[in-house]
């Protein structure tokens, strides 16, 4: 009996000590949170004022240095505070578990029979009030700290960002020489600035400069800037941005999407054909931007150093997120459509700050935004189930809407001169006046693409579908000129190389097509030996293609071999 009593007293002491421990950690957490918000507020007004002054172009070198120093101190202080809070929360949970364990043993040794008479104040045992107070206080402090912690951590847009980054001025000609985003510098799949790429062969190894494996799976397409190639990959446990030497195929660095405030602890479920890295990254020549199916958006420099990162909330849809990023000078455009909300974001490329955002009343889509510029108008085009819409680049103001789209929209718009061409399965193919939004023609009597974006050559619009079909329409009238079946379907969007179209089908077969109004003319075919669901990147006479497992660098421009 004495031993049981001693053991019981020890348990009471342990429970009391753990309670004091929980109470102490809770007080420290609450006090530290107030100190953190006072010392490193997310809306550091003085620092924001300095940044605004710097944006006007009148920032002295001393002011720029001060901004960098204050911002660095703020970010370090903030993240150190966040790490301390995470550790404190773990200790708090550990103390609570130990407290509950002790009380459970006490209850097992001394089972309590509920007697309403014993609950009356005059009948209570001396320790009853103390025990009830301990239990109640423990529950309260754990609940309060949990609410405070989870409400403060993970709010999008609260990340500290780099205010000024040493950058070089990039001329528009440089963008044309490179492949900075999905479907090239103009997002239209037209590469007339580059040479034709013919004559390579996987069988003879002719024209294949290198082939390398990609560490993580993904369906994002490669982008290339000078001698750097960028691509993303990911699975349920890891997502990353990769940088390769474009000439040699050597992996230079890997930047993992970790430590981003608000990033979901458990990655959302995605479709197999989409994956966790389906969105093609983009670059402005100074920075690289990447986004993943978790909603994590990040920017790095060309050495792999992170500049800024944030989470836009994990997108919720049945397949996963796949819209590619779009850069227009110092603006990063993100089409963020999912089941719950559809938002078009415009971010400052240097800081990650939101320049504007446009909430749209549409439906989920997987299409990518397109930039359209004509007659001093600069517009961002979006396709969703229900509409084609144009927004001003500068302000985000909606210019016009055409409610002609339907189905699960994946293809993006293609711009040619002042016309916009769109097409999607279970909807229509159509031409729209880019300035007025007027519908010029539509045609739903052809096999429409469900993934591939259209491409235009002169007065011909070409549509590639996963239903093993290629169609050619007249750009002026929408009239079907011809429609042909081929052996395999397409996910990779076609690219126009001067006066030839190159397309990869889902089996990895490449087709060199001579545009013709009367018939499908395939001049050359080859195979990579593995499936291709992504769109190639082309610079000069070199082409980079992502297969299901490998990254290929092909070289050509051997036009005399075409058709042989």
C-alpha cells in the first residue's frame, strides 16, 4: 500500500511539474510572439517606404545598402523567431502528452466513481480544485497557442522578400535569341528567329549532343537562357528546380522548394499525367521562377540562390496544377485557377510583391496565360471553361471577354498579327480580334485539341490532338482545309521553325511537317525512344526535349537531308 502511495505521489509530482513546464512554455510563446511582431512586423512600414522610394529610380547607393541590410536583418529575425516557435510548440505538445500520460496512470490506479454529491464544494477532496484547475488551464493554454501559431504561420504574402537585386538590363532582342518560357519568347510556338533542326537520328546517334537523366519526374518543359537550361521535377515528398549546362548536359545546381511559409505539410493528390511539376518555369534573364502543384512559387538567381518564395494556397482540382509561368519584363504572371477560386496574379519579379490580382468568376482550368501586344496595347490572355478574357498588363483591368470556351481547358491561346486563335475539345476553334474582343469566326466541326496549343503559319492554323489527328484551318474564315489521322496522338505543342513545323507525338516520334493548304506533308520522322509529353526548347540550331525519363540535346540545321 505504501509503495502504491509513493508511486502515486510521484505521478502527482510529475504531472504538476509537467503542468508548470506547459505553463512556462506557453507564457514564453505568447511573450515571444508579441516581441517578434514588434521587432520584425510583416508590414515593416519604414522598410516598405524605403522600397517605394527605390522603385522611383531615385535611390542612392547608401539607401540601397540600407534597404538590403534592414531587409536581411528582418528576414533573419523573422525566420529565427519562426523556428524558435516551432521548437516551442513541439516542447509544448511533448509536455502535454507527458501530462496526459501521468494523469491517465493516476486515473487507472485510483479510478474515480462519479458521485454528484462529491462534486459539491463542501464534499470535494482538498486536491480536487487544484487538479481541475490544472487540467482546464492546460487545455486552454495549448488551444490558445495552437490557434495563435497556425493563424500566423502560412498566410500567403507575408514572406520577407529581397527588395533590390543586382540585375542587368535585358533588351527585347535577347528574349528572341533565347527560349525564356513555355512555347518561346512570345508564347506562340513560333521560332522564326532560329534555324531549322533536321537530320538528327537516335538510331545512328547523329545530331544527339547529349542525353541525361532527370533526378525527379515532371511534365514541365525546358527553358533556355544562353548556356543555362532550367527545368523542374517533383513527387509527393520533394519538388525542385534544376539548372543544367545547356551545352554539356551537366547538372549545375538543384534548388528544392522547402522552407516556404504556408506550404502544405502533405502534398495534394494529383493525376499521374499531371504530376507535381507540370508547370514550365520562366526567366527574365536575371532570375528564374518556378511553381509546383503544392502552390509553392519561388524565384532564384542564376546561381541557385533564393531571392523570394511564397505559397499561394494548395490548388484544389481533380488533376493537379499545370499552368505555366509568364514573364513580361519586370512582371510575373500566374494564372491560378482551381475549384474554389480563379485568380490571375501579377507579381513584381524582383520582390515577389503583388502588383495586382484579378478575381475571376470562371471555372477551373489548366491553360497558361499568353501575352499579346499590338498598337500600344499590352494584354494578358486567359482561357478557362466558359470564356476567353483579356486583361491589361499594367493594371489587371479586364478589357474584353468572349464566352465561347467549354470543356476542361488545357490549350493556350496563340497570337498572330492582331488576331487571337483559340481551340479546345468540347468547345470550338475560333479567331478573335485582339483589340476589340470581337468574335471573327468559330468552327466546332473539326477534331479539336485537348492539350496542345495551336500554331499559325501564314494563313494556316494547325491543330494537334491526342486523338491522333492533325487539322489545318484557314485563318481568315475558319474553314477546314484538311484533317488527317496519324499513328499517335499529341500532348507536346507544335513549334514553327521558319517554314517547317516540328511536333513530337506521345510515343516520342518527331514529325517535320511542311505547311501546305492542300494536304499533310511529313518530310522527316525520327524517334527519341521514349514518350514525350512536353514542348521542346529551341535556340539557334539546337533543340532540348524532355522525355519521360531523359533530357535530350539535339543539333541539326541539315536541311539538305529533309525528305530522305
